[in-house]
C-alpha cells in the first residue's frame, strides 16, 4: 500500500466524525450514526494497515542489518583463511594453520551462502579443497613419498576434483600442487610396475638356480660351499626364531642370502 493511501485511511475517520457532528447538530441522528460507524470502521482498517506497514518496515530493517553483519563476518573469515593459505608451504606444511583454514572456509560448502555473497568471496570452494589437501599433506610432516600419495585416496580425491585449468585466487599455489600430486601418483604407479617386474625376475632366477645353486629351502650349511666365506653375517633374534643375513661381495656386486633357523628363505643380488 502506498503512503498516500495509508494517510487517506487515517484521515478519513476524522472527516467522517466531522460530518457526523454536523448531522448531530442538525438532529439527523440516522446519518450521524452511519458516519460514526464509518469513521470507526475506516479508522480500525487504517490502524491495522499502519501497524502492518510499520511491522514490515521494522522487519525489513532488521533483516537488512542481519544480512549485512553476516556478510561482513563471513567475508572476514574468508580473508583470514586466504592469509593462512598464502603462508602454507608444501615442503614444511603447518598443520595447525591448515586446520584453521579448513574451519574458516567450512561454511562455504553452503551454495546458498555463496550466492548471497554476490562474488565478494571468490573461489571459496576451491580454496577449501586446497586447505583440506594441505591439511592432509601436513600429516606426513614433510616426508610425503610417491607411495604415500598413491595410498592416500582422500588426498587424491581432493586434488583430482580441483579444476585442471584453475586461474582464480591463489592459482600460483593451487595449480602446481595439483600437478605435483598427480605426477607423484603416476610415478608411484611406474615404481609399482617396476617392483612387480623385478619380483617376477627374482623369482625366475631363484627357480633357475642363478644364485650359485642356492635355493629357498636349502640348508644353511650349503651357503659357504656355494659362495665362500661371507663378508659379514647379520643376525637377529625374534619371535622364537634366528634370522640371518649373509652378505657376499662378488666382483663388485653384493649377494644377500637370508636364512631362518638354518634354512635358506631368500637369495638376492
């Protein structure tokens, strides 16, 4: 309702009362009663409308103030998180800062919240993913290996979901991290393939007697006959068994023979 219409509703009762008073002076009580009723009815309606408008304006002002305060609070947390992420180093990750950044950005998973910010906190979702990735990396205390990456499904999932062609906030840190983790995972796969091939080759060499005729299951007494005196023998005791490692130096290469309780368990070069 317009302000003019609202004022009219509030003024009309006064006009009706004036007319009713005139009718009273003319002893026209029928019309007087009619205008008095009209004044009361219109005044009541005007009062309700006026109260409604005031209540609406009050709520609108309250909501506007709340939205502004909430936006300022969220924006402040976003800026704090960006500052923390800017300080994080892959080689020496600070887990406390990474965890704090995750907490500060956690609310940005709410798409409605992000929409209400009208772009004032850009790339918050990607920054949250970066914070979670750095928090995961920090658990390795600067000793993250290719195999660690390959076995860490959570870290891989976070990194692989990051945009490959990301150019937003902190892109200079996020893009290299994504490439590095993916590269380490690929390197781990190649290493695992080489290890598997070497293990197969080693098993074939053992079965074909290519280690001086010594096979797993042979007696420990046959070792020196096959290789001569060892350079050294490393002995360990554990779980009720005696485990030995015979080390031989042949033509600049080392040969290792392992036994358990007098029985050969493995041979390797």
